């Protein structure tokens, strides 16, 4: 009898271990940052919005989440960002998805915040030497044409992958950007580098 119980316990333990091994590891944004910089930009690169060259460990550059994390916290109802990190495994998976990350100048990233993308009348650049327009009244930013497709494919991927919201007018614009501005070699490189780390490509990048 004792032998049978012991065998059942060992079988249960083996099944639990197999199940644990088959589950994808939980991701964490803060822990993922080193992998991101080392795996995607090991030699530096160019910032998303301004196209400015940067070298490794450039303190004026950080990670921009194309799909804003404040939209995610609102969707999940998990509290503020730090609370969501502590309490929501789903939020941690979303926040650490590198297909939604691009290198950006800190000042541009900070100004964009959680504003939606759009087309702004006129051509008044908010930062000298950078084709980036801001309308604080309507809470819209307009990125340079060269990266509109890149932005669209990150946004659409996040919405589809995690069942996140993009309001109808914004989605129509992003779908147009996706078609009008196909992936360039840098976007394909970024996609492949992220896939080597995460194990999955962004299917919008073809």
C-alpha cells in the first residue's frame, strides 16, 4: 500500500514537472531590458522617431513602448504600472514584449507619453532636427513617414496578440500605414533579433 502511494506521488510529481517545463517562462520587463539592448542593439543603432545614431550605453536613449503601457493598465484594470508589475502576470508579458519596443530619444519618448498617433496639420517640428510633430490639444503625435509602417505593425501586433484596444479611426489609419510603408531592412532585422530572444516573429512584418 505504501509502495503504491509512493509511486502515485512520484507520478504526480513527474507530471507536474513536465507541465511546468512545457509552460513558457514568465517574462519581466525590467529583467528583459539587458537582453533587449544586448540582443537587438549590441552595436547601437538609430532612434525611432528622429533617426539619430546612438552608441551602446547612450544615456540620452531609452526604450519606447509603441503601444502605451498606460492603455494596458487601463484595459487590465490592474492599478498603476508598479501595481500591475506586482500583481498581473499578463501585464508583465505585455510590458516585456520586445516587438513593442524601439530605441528612442528620452526627450521625445517623454513628450509622446501615451498620446495616439495621427496626422497633424502643418509641418511644425517639436524638436530641432527631428521630424516629429505634437498637438497637445488633441493629444496626437505625428511620426516621420519612414517609421509609420513600423509603428503601425507594432500597434496592430499588440492589439491582436493580447486582445488590446485600438479605437476604430486609429486602427484604420494604422492599417493604411501598414500598406503604404512596407518593412525595410532595419525593421526586418529588429523583428528577427527579437524573435531570437522571444521565439516568435511579428507576423505583420513580411
